[in-house]
């Protein structure tokens, strides 16, 4: 007998339902108890149902990012020597620019010791988003002499109180 069949039978031939926080403008996540009304079933959140719509593109991105952060944190906890983890995303801000969507991601990442590295073209990242990072780097592609191209850091921007300071290499 397959162990998967035993587990499936133990769950009464249904899979457990995962619920995700349905972000709202008030971000009740921070100030209120985790009432059931703040959560949606994962499947409904992604696909909608007859009674409920799907989450927005930004809300879905935040849910996937928070899930990735939790999985990364759980994996790190098994390694007693590691206090921080790294999460790398490719241009997540195409859909996520609202404060109520970004706040939970940044706050949970910070609380769980996640260094979030984002790769995105600068023209697609709004200033409100880039200001959330302590620094960012500009990369250029250069030929390495063999016909191949490699990415090199051309400048670094470090946030200070009022603006970003550029350091050119």
C-alpha cells in the first residue's frame, strides 16, 4: 500500500485547505486578532469562486512571497547555524505597488530575518517601492573578451534620510 494513500484516507479523502490572509487597505493583519473574515481559502484566492473574486495581482504576489518566506524560514530553522535567509525574486513589482500589499511582505521578511533581493529594470520600479530597500545596484552587461557578456555593477545607490546617494564604480 502506498503511504500517500494512507495519508489521504486519514484526511477523509480530502486534502487540507490552506488559508491565506486577504490583504485589505487597513492591514488588519497588524492591529487585530486573526479573525476568520480576514482569510480566504488558497484555491478561492487564486481562482475565485461563485461567491468570491480572486485576489488582485498584487495580493496574489504577496501571498506567494509570504509563503516563500515561511518555507525559507522553516528550512533555515533546521540549520541551527543560520540566522538569516535570502529570497530572490525577478521583478515582483509589476503587480504589487500598493502600500497595503507591500507592507506585510516587508514587515514579515524583516521579522523573520529574510534578506530580500529583487532583480528588476529601474524604469519599472516606482520610487515608493525602491525607497523601501536600504540600497540598490545598477548592473550593466559587458563583453568579457571571449564574446560572452557578463553583468557588472556600475553603481550603487544607498538610501540616506532624504534621498539616494550614488556611488559609481
